């Protein structure tokens, strides 16, 4: 098996984009100028990766996911079908005089996602939110505030309803700790944060 990236003929990958070993870009996907994708990434049909976006290793963008610059994704991040990471806090197509806005008329802000986190189908993350490592954003959620590591958030606007472990299953409280029903990993809650138990 070769380590070379695989780019389908109908995909549009800028010459200045960097694709890591074994990364695959499928039909009609677009990877823009200066984007940097790690090893073993999978960019689904019709997905969009904006200029200068940085993705770690083993990331998966499902079909029609939109990742706008300057997003930063850690290793092992999952972006579900048609999910959107925005980049404009106050979007307008035109200036007050109705002249078309140019790149100089606004400042792009990005979404930051920690290692192992998952964004569900059709969820929207409003920049400049930060999604903590291993967090899980439910399908259709609209994330307007930072999400802590291991947080499980749902709804519009998204709110935390629990915790998930690295396997992605909701954790169950066991006395002072939280435990994963599948892996048996244990976690300790401190206020609105969670960390693996020592």
C-alpha cells in the first residue's frame, strides 16, 4: 500500500495545500490554498476545507461538511455530514453603502476543536468557539459557547447535558466519579470540567 494521498479526479485541491500520507479526498470535495491536512484524513464527497485550515491526523469530514478558515482541528476529529464551522461573527455580504465586501472588510475567526472530538450531522459551530478534546456535539446542535473536554452538548443553542468518554458513549455517575460503560475508564468532575481519574 502506498503512502501517497488519494485525490479523486473531480476533487479540487489547491497546489499549495499539503496532504499527509494516506489522506483521501473524495468526489467534488474542495481543499483550498495553504490548507494542511495530516496523515490518514478522509475528506468526503462535496466537503469544503478553507484556506489555511489546519487538520491533524486521522480526521474525518463527512459528505458536504464545511470547514471555513482559519479553523484548527486536532487529531482524530470527526465532522458529520453537512456540519458547518463558521468564520464570521457578524456576517454581511455588503458594507453599509452596499458596496460588496472584500477580504479587507472583515476579519475571519476560526473554530478550534480538540483531539478526538465529534461534531454531529448538520451541527453548526459559531466561531470563535472552542470544542474541548473528546467532546460530542449532537446532530443539529448550534454551538455558541465553548464546550469543555468530554462535554456532551445538544440543542439550539447547545447546552451540556452530560459527559462522554473517549469511546464516545455517555458516562454514568458512580459515586464521586464518572465511568464509561464500555471501556470502564473513570473520570473526575471538577466544576464544569472533567478529567481522567488518576
